[in-house]
């Protein structure tokens, strides 16, 4: 250490309490909501793993982000690899108005040496790949970790399912369920962009899995070469955090709706026809369900198609809504139906509410 740095460190060392690994282990077991553990290492140091429950905030971003993550009344313990950066950072937080701050003696190195448990972090390859997301303050390492642990079921691997799957895989979602009982036809290719000529006559779910696995070899895939029906819907949907409806028929949407109400699972509704499409987010715990939106089946669209870009845009809006929900950011589409028209190039919104006597989601029904 240089003399100046040494002096700074010694000054901070006199002010900042150090706690031992055994004390931290006890504090973590108390599950006090005002107790916050913060990992200050930079992302290229994550190969050692992390202490469960730690907020990952690299030292280089501390002053910019800390006030969004913790409150002045919280009790904070900081750790780094040893305890040099955490002691100095604790002094900074003290000066910023966080009075209850201490540092872990010996950092994560001592924690591990004494046999306390760690959990894996995102590896360096993953962090490099998703650095553009990680650099967004609203996502960062915590948000990207959420995406990595997320499980999304896509029902229908056609014109909507193709962009949904490609964008969710590319965004870093950890597990996708790919559900479709059909095979790839020549007339599918303009809008079902997961497939090419070698996919013809192959099962869509398997062909999609092949393409997605080449995009990301760490992506966990659950290939479901079958139709969703009332008999299999709940056991399948229970394994996922969110469902994306990329089907092309009302019967499947009714099955998804009933099973998602039963299993308390949110789902992203999407449909497209001709030059038009619509999207909403349905979750009976937080708003209306599909039957609240359509008490009677919606009219069958007269036009066929769709235009491939209309399907692409609706699928992209569905993927966008899925990512927002997984990250817990933005204004969800609960009770809002987005209507897209490709020819007008216009997006409109209709609001709808929960029906008190809805036969699917109401407790009064
Ligand atoms: Zn309802």
C-alpha cells in the first residue's frame, strides 16, 4: 500500500467494525428484513461464488446505485475478496448517511476457508455475453441473475413462438419449454423464423430446440412435442414461472387461462391475423383473466395471413412483456389490451377489468 492509501485505510479501519464469518452466518439465519449483505466485488471475481442473499453491487458502481438498493436505516454488512475494499467502501457509505455499516473480516476468502457455504454466480462467459444488459442500471447483475433462473413455457412454436423463443433465449432466460405437436410446413417459413428448409416435415418443438441450442448452449430446453389440453395443462404449467400463449386458437387459450388461474401463473396473451394483432398480460391474482376479457369467444377474424412482420411484432411485444415481468420493472399490461395495426403503424390500448362473476377467476362464481 502507498503511504496515502495506507493512512486512508487505517483511518477507515478505526471507524468501521469488522464482523467474523461466524457472526455473519448467525445474522443471516435471523432473516431480519432490515439486514442487508452486499457483495462489492467486480464481476470478473465471481468465479468463487457468492454468499446466498447478497446484493451484488460492484465497488465501481457503489455510489451511483446504493441508494436505490438499501435504505439508511438498514443494517449493512459489506464484503469483497479480502476486506480492504469493503472497509473503505463502508467509510464512504458512512459519509453518505448510512450509519449502520460494517465489513466482513477476511471477505469471502475467509468465509470459504472456514467452510461456510457459497452459491454459484454467473460465470465470466455469461457476464461478458450479457454485459449490455448488465450495464443497464435497471437490470445489472441481479436482474440478469433473475433471467438466468427464469423458466418460461411457450405454447405454440409458430409465427409468435418463433420470435418469442429467439428473443427470450438471446436475452439470457435460463429455461424454455417449447410446446407444439405440429411439424414444419413450407408455408410456415415466411413467419416461423426459427425454421429453414432443412426443418421441413420435422416436429416444430424439436427443430426449434436445435436452432435455440445453437444460439445458446447453456440454455435448458424442455421439448414438449404434444398439444396442451385440460388433462396435461396444470402439471406442465406448474413447472414454469410464466406462460407465453403463442397458439393460434381460442380453445388452447381457454385451457391456458384455466390452468394459469388454478396454478397462480401469469401468462402473456397474443394473437395475430392479417395486418393486426393484440397483446395483454393476464394474471388473476393481479387483474382480469382471459374470460374477463372475452366473456364470449371473440369473433373469428375474416382475414387470413398474417403478414410476417405483424406476427414478428406481436411476438416481440410478448417477449418484451415477459422480460419486464421477470425483471419486475416497468408498467405491466394487466387489464390493458394493446392493439397493433401494421398498415396504420399504430398501437392503441383498451382497458378492461376483472368481472365480479367471471366463471373462471371470480371467487363469487
Ligand atoms: Zn376472469
